[in-house]
């Protein structure tokens, strides 16, 4: 680290009631690191489940959904050097330089008042310079010649119509090439006064995917980061930090209607090229005022610019029945979020006030904007601004876009909190806190799309500095009790209320200058030429953008999560302890963008639809039963779309049990093992890339079919084991086992009702289950001591030793793609590398 700071107090309490996992740089180096990224850390943390399984870097450079204690992935808070890097309200904003990380903490539940939201909270702290020059060079390499196969060529369903080109089905989940070069250096300009650190990384991944049987899917990642630390005095420090990351994907696979996890591309023409640049910077000030008072403040920015470009001007087709995509993707397409922020806190320690206290007072000010650009400088956001929608090959709908468009949206966040860790007696510690979050949504003045093919007039929209303001108090209560009096058996209890960070979503939803301007119609190909012609559009089902297209319910309430957690921890023997816990979460106040001209009770026209069975063809032997459905009141069919951001009734509940065993390093080995089981009573749009409905809450009675009043009831579980063994001959062996239950699912199909195509759940969500996934990895490393304190550490990794072939993503919809996997975890593969430290 960059110098030392002396204080007579420990800045963390003796009993920490939060579920937090911390890892230092040495611990991170010991992990059997697949992609050496953010998700590598999450994959090792108890209770966290990922929607995509990385084998040897196969998922590197791809945002992977993650969750703990519920199925939501919409309220995470990844931070870098204390700066909030959340993309929207959930994802990590960019791809981190793993080699630059000095310490990581991951919190999954029982957050104190310092944390606003209920999701996973991660904090990455970068390395610093010091009073000696030091550095590291890391390099690893692998390719398909040191890789097995875990599927065989009999899986002809992976190449429908034999459309695999020169590939075989067994090639379609292999990693074809990979390298990762990471180097850093740090030192001083003036000892004990001014230090510096710099790191650079180049990573390239090429892998084949079942839903892209064309060529290796390539991702390139490059990172630069640096840190400067200046000691004004022994107890007064300034820190400057900056990091930037570049991502390139020549064949990005998501589309407007079909997500990347399940979209099937039989040509690279239907993919699009991503070129992305993101950055974070900060200036921080830390000061130890006295041995009882500590102060810190930081300010900075998170931002990225994300453009995508299409490869062909051929008409765009997306099949929401079998997920096949062809023709041109999107172009002139940019997402640009910017979050300027200032955060700070003061900690004060006081004894003899009915016990000892660690008071912490803090707050944050965030100004967030999100700019969406669509179809800028090209022939429409999709070719000709026409998107053809198919259902298992049959024309069903058409979307007509109005472009170019430039939508701007914003959010002010002002928050404050007070937290007291009160050690009431030597055996009882209370964690008492409250925070107040003030969210104010706004939209700047802006201009809609110009006159064009589907737009008759250009509109101007006045600024609105206060679309809605929420002032949201949230209590946090915790207690830790040393049951045995010797610190070996500890009971913990926590209650927390979390209000959800709305991000810029509300502004985006009610902005009349919508991020995407379009009208979605039923489509009948009257002349049979396979493309939309003017006049072939039928019933309007959805529209976005324009005067009268959206409004905000003035009584809208913020979504919230209530959490209760209880656990017991016991040190069984020295250096080995067990944690057993229960976590309950309840989510309500669901607020969604709802067509107010089609309320729930307006679906009152009884009709019968036939479940077409897995092949999606009515009249064949696999047909399911008739299903009673409800069409829309005919009087409402001609009403325009009125998108209202409002609350819909509904509650989601989650019950979690977990057991974690931890053995600290002693006797030449360490271990962490965990098992988690969850009962879900969930409200959501879908899982693992498969859509179930358009909103998280049922928007019409047909979305209640085969649910528990709109809730999806199912169970999931996972187990993880990570360890380190200091073996003979100076070898360090690091095994890692990951086991995750398959996602339960039910088959779906699309039914044409009088108002639109409606996805129907043909069977309850727990009728089927995707394959369980078990992956065992291992690293063997030898540290060679060189003169002058240098070390050379060659290592060998082996991934998926059991050669498991589970499909982590499959299609749930009736039709030619039913049960077709889009992601099969990678086969057994070896990686070799070396690390040089000086």
C-alpha cells in the first residue's frame, strides 16, 4: 500500500452483522480464475448464482446475470474505488482489470444503512504504489488442441437443417483461442510522500456457440488503469484514480426482441458489431482527524459510450417462436450513461456511553443521465426502419420505427444515513441505522425524430425538472449475541428495508421522446412476398413515442424489498467454523409501464385456444388441451396505446436456507464450502433468456394461466467448494467445485388473440427442469524464488475435469427450437501460464 496511516482504533466493529466476503490480492491469485473478471469473484462467493457458467474464460467479456437470496438482478451496486459503477440499476458498468485489484468485498444481504439497495454490493479497491518499486507480468494461454469434447456429433439438433457449414455439432461449444496478458508497475516519486501505480491488460477470447454455428464468437478486452497517492501528512491523504476499458465484439448477437442468450444466427450478417469504451475516475480525500474521528470523501464519474453497427441492409426478421434471426440488425445505435457523483462519510468512536459506539454518518450526491441514440446517419435503426416478426416462420407482426431519435433522461439522487455499531455489553452488539434516499427524476428539453418515412411531424419536448420525487426513509436493525461468551458461538439477527433505485427508467418510460419510437402492428403478408408492404399492417398492439403516448401515475410508489435474516455461527475447532442461516425477502410495490387503455378487467371476451404441443402444430399427436383464454373488449381495440408508469398489485417472496463452512489456512490447507437452497414465489418477465410475459407483474388474465395468481413457484439450490492446499515440493493446489441446480421451466407457445400475439405458459413453471450443472476446476502452481526478492510462478489450470455437458440455456417455446440449447458449458480444457513478480 501507499504508505501507512496510524490510528488507535479498528475502523470495523468487532461483530459484523453483514453478509460480506472479503478477498485480498493474494487470495484472488489463488482462485482457479476462469476469465479473471468480476464474475470470477462472484462465482466463488456463497449464495450467489450466475445465469451463465464460465469454463476457462468461455463467458469472458459477456455480462452475466447474478443474484443472491432472490431471482432479481435489477438492484446490484458494483463499486470501484468507492465510485458507483452500476450499469442502469443492475450490471457492472465495464470489464475490470483483474490484475490491478488489491482487495474485493462482496456483500449479499443484511446491508447496513450505508447501502441503499437490496442486491449484491461489491467493492473493488485498486493496488497502490509504495516506497519500493514493484511490478508483475501475468500471461496465460490455451487453445482447442488442449481441449476435450463433451458433446458428440449425434446432436444433430444443434445444426437444424444441417446448417453448420464446415463445423460438426461437437465443435459448437469449444473454446478455439484465448490469451490474457496483464502487466503492472508501481513505485514512488518521493518516498513517504508521493506514490504511483499503473496497469495494462489485453485479453482475447474466441469460442464457438450453438446459436452461432458460423465462426468463433470473438471478444476483445483492453484495460488501462492508474492510481496516484499523495500524503499531505501522516494522517491526511489524497488519492487519484482512473481506469478505462475497451470492448469489441464483431458478432454481438442480441436483437430488439430476442436476447443474446437464445437468439439463433445462421449467418454473421444478422449479428452486429460492438465497439465500446467505458471509464471510471475519482479523487479521494482521507483524513484521520483524531484517534476517534475518521473522515473520507470522494468524487468522480462513471461513463461509457456503447455504439453498435449492423452488417447488412437486408430486411430484418426476428422469429419470437424459434428465436431465429436473419437480415440486418440495428445501426446508428448508441447508449451513453453518465453518472457524476460525490460520496463521503465520517466515523466517530466513543466509549462509556452505555457501552462503546462506532458512529458513522455519510451521504452521497449522484447526477445521472442516460442518452439513447437510434438510427443516426443510417437507413433506419433496422434496415428501412421495418422489423418483421415471425412465429415459427409465419408472419405475425411488424414494427415500424421512427428515426433518427435522440432521447435524454436523468435522475438526481441525494442520500444520507446514520449508522451506530453499539457494543452494549461484551456479548451483545447492536447495529442500528437509518438512511433517507431522495430520488428526483427529470428529463431535459429535447427534440423528437424528424419528418421521415413513418413520421409526419417533428416535435419538441420541454424540459421537466421534476417528473416525480420520492423521499424514502429506510430502517436497518441488527443484533449480534455471543452465546457462549468466548466468541465461539454467535447468534445474528437483521431486519432491513430497501427502496429500489429507479435509475433513469422512469424518465425513459414516460418521456414522450421515447428511446425507441415505433408502432407494433399485426401483420398479414397479403401478397405472399415475405416482406411487409404498406397496407399490410393490421391491429395496433403497442406504440412508443409521441404526444399522448405516455404518462406518470402521480401516486406512483417506489418498489421495495423487506428482508429478515437470522443465523448462528460456531467455531467447531480452532480455525474452522460453521455458519447456518435463513434469509427471507419480500418484494412489493411493483411499478411497471402498463397500457392504461387495456386494464386487467377489460379482458372479458371468453375464447378457447388449443395448446399446439411441442411441435407448435395444431392437429398433431402431441397437441395439448384446450385452454380458456380472454380476449380484449372490442370497444378498446381501437384505443391508442397509453403507456402509464404505475403500480400493479402483486408480491414476490423468497425463503433461503444456507450453510457455510470455513477453514482458515492452517496445517497447509484452507477450505470454504457452502450450500444454499431457495424457495421462490416469484414475479418476473422470464428466466435464462426465455420470456414468459412482458411485465414483471401479470398485465392481463392470460398471464395468470398455469401460475399461482401470477407468481412462479419453484425451488433452486447450489453448492460451492473452494480450497487451497500447500502440497509437497512447494506446489500450491487450488481446487474449486461449482454445482448449480437447473432452472425449472414450463413450455410456452404464442397464441393469436384479438388484441395481439400472447405468450401462454402451457404448463406450470416447475413441470420441467434444465440440467443440473457440476463443474470441477483445479490449479497447480509453483512459486520459484529468484534473487533480489523476485519470484517466477508457472501454473497449470484444468477446467471442467468431469467434462460435464449441461446446457445452461435452452429454448422453452413450442416449435422447431423447443429444448434446443443455445449455451452448452465448455468441455474439459487446460490452460498454462506464468506470473513474474519483482
